[in-house]
C-alpha cells in the first residue's frame, strides 16, 4: 500500500503531522542552522512508503459459452458479474486518500477499476464460399469469393467508480496535511448523462447532478462524501477484421487483412471532472484512449487499417 506516513489529523496542521510531532520537528522546536542557532523547525512534508495494510476482495460470477459452427468457425460469449473492494488501487501510481491512522477505514470502498458488468462477444466465421465450402467451389466465383474469414470482438462494460474531491478553501479549513478533502453530500446522487463538452457549466453537459454536493465550511471537518461513491460512463466497443489468403505458388502465400477498430464509432468517455472547485465540475471533457494507444490511439472513433504479408 502506498501510504503517506507523515499525515496530520483534521485541524492538526504541519505541527500535527505524525513524524513532526514524534521527532520534535514542529515550528515550536529549535532546528539550528549555520547562520541561526535558534531557528525554528519548518516540519517535514509528505513522506510515502510502501507498507502492508488491509485486505483486498474480489468476488465474481464468470460464465462462458462457445459454439463451434463447423469449417473452423465459432462464436462465443463471456459475461462476468463482479465486485472488487480495496483501500487504494495501485501502490505505484495511486495512494491512500486518508492515511492518518484514525481515518484508514474511510479508504475501504469499491475499487477504482471495478466494473460490475463485463460482457464480451467474439466470433470467427469462414464465409461459405470457395473450395471445400458450400458455395462457389470452382471457377471464377471460387477465386473471387473463396477463402475470406471474418472475426470480431464486442465489448460492453460498466463504468468505473470515482471519488468527488475538493481542492479549494475546504482544504485549508480541514487543515489536515497529507489527507484528501471531499465535499458534503447534501442531496440524492443522480446520473444525468449530459452531453459531453470541452467546457461545462450547466446540467446539459454534466454527467451527474452537482447540486448533490456542497463544500465543507466548518473548520477541521472532513466532507461526508466517501471514496468512489459514483460510477462513470460505461464502455462499448466493436472491432472487426477481414482476412484472406491468396495462394501464389506452392511456397508463397499472400495474406490480405483489413481491420476496423471502433466499428460503431462510439466514444469511450472518461470519468467526469470530480473536483468541486473546478469550473467544469461534473462534466465529461475527454475520452479514454484504448485502441492502439502506442500509435496515436483512439477514443472510440472508427479507424481502418489495411495490411498484407507474404507467407513462405
């Protein structure tokens, strides 16, 4: 677990950080320097350490159905209904939101990578034309229509959870360095599915109802919103491929391939801006780049790739 080992309790400030208080490194302590023998200590900042803590949980119902059609063709379906619970998602890229010992249980929630529903459909289909197939076994029709193969993968997944935070005045009011401030929940949580925009200032483009949250104004108090209490947009994608082998000689074969990524041109929206202090709070302003990310990627827009190779 990537844990800040020098946080403070609510209202504790820099002097209330665990290591500062334990090793007398507060602003009331003396930390002599070469030019000032009675200089006040400034206190240490955040210090993160990988430590073993808590248990993660994953429970799932996993199903799979495959049907072989014949001539090498098949179709299949995979469905997973699951729930993952943890304290933080990635010990290298993430961290505990509430690392002070008294608040550790606030971190336990549905994991940020949890997807309740995960449906996949896939298939491989040899078109019934050409030698050894049902139709067009000889002649020109065999040369034109024979040997084509179609494959596809369809993915439909639930969205992932996210945490609503506050980096504004409420952080100063909390005065708990090393911890994350969240707003208060003041109304029912509603997903609005507003139309995404590059900037967002009204419910027409907001993903969720922002009126359900309000900044904390009291001193030394955490917001009532917990970790990962909302879930972002779902994910839908369909990729397809068409291939055919052209026999050039006994030794050489030319293989043609056409790939279509994001066939339905469905955007893969990112989670919305979840910082209540941001001007576009609640708005979805970007997409998840998943397809061929190393080559520029796609946020769901359709892409065509064509290729060929000689096999010998």
